[in-house]
C-alpha cells in the first residue's frame, strides 16, 4: 500500500525547545492512524507541520508522492488535507449551515475555477451535517451550540472539504458517551473513503478505531504498531499509559 503522507527528518524548534525532533513517518492511504503521547509530546505540532499551519525547521513532507514542505496551508486544503483543530475554529456568529457552506465553497472554488450552484452547495452542506448528526441544527447560530456539538460541526466542515486526509485533533473532547459511540461509527464510515489521522487521549476510542498507533514522546516517535502491540509495549506504558515498565 502506497504512502499518502510521508515525512523524513522532520523537525520544528521553538527557541530552545525541540517540539518535533527528526521524525520519519509514513501513513498508507486508506488507513485510520492514531497518534498518542503525553501532553507536550509534540503531537499537535507534528500534524500542524503536515497541514501547513506550522513551518518546519528542517526535513521533508510528501503528500501522495509530492513534496509539499513549502506549500501554503490553503493549497494543502485544495490538495485534499483537512484539519479540525484542538480548539474549535467555527464562525460563531454564522449559522451551522453557513459554516459548512463556507468550507464546501472553499473546496469547490479550488477545483480550477469549477462553477458551483447554490443548490449543490446546500446539498453538500446538509449532507455533511447529516453525517455528524447536526442536520436538525442547520439553522442554529453556531456559537450557541454546546461545546461537543461545536466539535462535531468542525468535523462536518472538514467533511465538506471532501478530503483525502482528515486530521482530527482531540475530536471527542466535550462529547457525551452516546456522542462518542456515534463518533466512532462516523470515523469508521469516513475511513472507507478517506485516510484518517487522529490525535486522541481517550484510549478506548483509540483502541476501537486505530489500525495502527504512533506513539510520540518529547518530539520523537518512540513506538508504532497495532493496538495490541502498543498496549503491551513497556516503553509506551512507562511514557504514557501509566504502568511501570518491566526492568
């Protein structure tokens, strides 16, 4: 299976802090991958480098075989990369539907000037809202939604971009247990059409969704593997899962 995302020697420094340190990473197309690690491990900085929100200090990023290291974030969206933030980034004064429509417009306008109809945009927006369970809230002011629903709105905005790679940063934060169950089903559905890269602290969610897990600590990858192998990895237990390592 070919790599959709690949990094080589990727690094980012903030002053004297090495937030991401010489990371080699490969994500095959069609996979659901989770990135886990303690707070400050460099997870959000790493995915921000992939999405173009942060520029690397050194290293290489490829997307579908193409060097995108210096590509601006908006062009990466057009290439098929969508990122939902750890902190909600909705337009609070617009309606729920208007938020998703803006994302759909961004995607459609980016297709070599392709014309789009208002009916087509509305259909795309309502479809995305239906997938995350927010269609009945389409006319609500986005800023009035509960925090968990704002997170789901952000996922809908990402889906409206029709991404090849959907990056989700702490998506279950603020969701109820029932909403988390629905979210797991949603990500499995998304994973049939797109590659998913997930940062998540909720380990039951990670174990339910991830085909492979990448573990980061102090800016580096310390382990990668299937969920069962990661759960049994002594270094991971010591760094993140809270259990002492043997020996």
